C-alpha cells in the first residue's frame, strides 16, 4: 500500500487531536448515535475534504465542525427528543457501577442542553480546549462562549440535582426504607 503525502500529513494532524476528539464524540453522540460511527464518519469526511483546508493550524476546528454538522444532520433526521433509551450504550472502560451511573447521568443531562451550550461545555470540560479555541470553532466571540459555558454549567447543575433527587426517591420506594427516614 502506497502512503501519499496527503495521508501522512492528515494522520500527523489527526494524531494530535485524536484523544480529545474521541471524548468529544462520546459526549456529543450520546443518545443520538453510536460515537464510533461519529468518529469514523467525521474522519472519512475530513480526509475527503482535507485538500480544501487552507490553514493546517485550523485542523481541529475543521474536524470538530464536521462532527458537529453530522450530529445536526442526525438530529434533523431523527428529530430531537428527550434521551432515548433504545440507543445503544457505548462501552465504558471503567468497571465501577457507580461511575457508570454518574457518567450516564451527566450525558443525559448534557443531551438536554441547547446545542451551542452542550458543544461549548463538552469542548471545554471534556476535550480540554481553551475558550479562545472554542470561540474559533463555534465562530463566536469569547464572551459568547463564556456565557454559554456559564449557562450550560448552571443548567447541568440544576438537571443533575433533579436527577439525584428523583433517584433517591426511587431507591426509597424500591427498598421500602421510607419509614426508616422518619424514625
């Protein structure tokens, strides 16, 4: 197999962003599509359009933009609804049940955020990008990204608090320990 200059250059740039990009795809695709499919489709489209990328320093923004567009198209096709239980769960490397539940609750809550807030929070908190880099990727101002992060965190806190209260009530009902709380 002959490796072209394009393939070599693409793989060098992709290797730098791979880890953060996969984390981004896991968070953004949750409840919408399998994250492996999102990663694969994005890499294929990015490679096909690699020649159109004039500034190689903008590769990560190029990659994240393609992934974001794939998610948007998938949502248009399916129609965005509340978290869908029928979607396949992605594989979680950690074996601790508690950690799995926390991650699931976080991704469910992320899926309930407005798209721009969700994307900003995932890029900043999970993928580790700076606010300036996110502003470039989202084609927004730094202050707009800060506002999205602030509102997204506030909404996540609210959603996770509600989920926690609901799960405590459900656990009380399951175990029948309601009376022990009052005596």
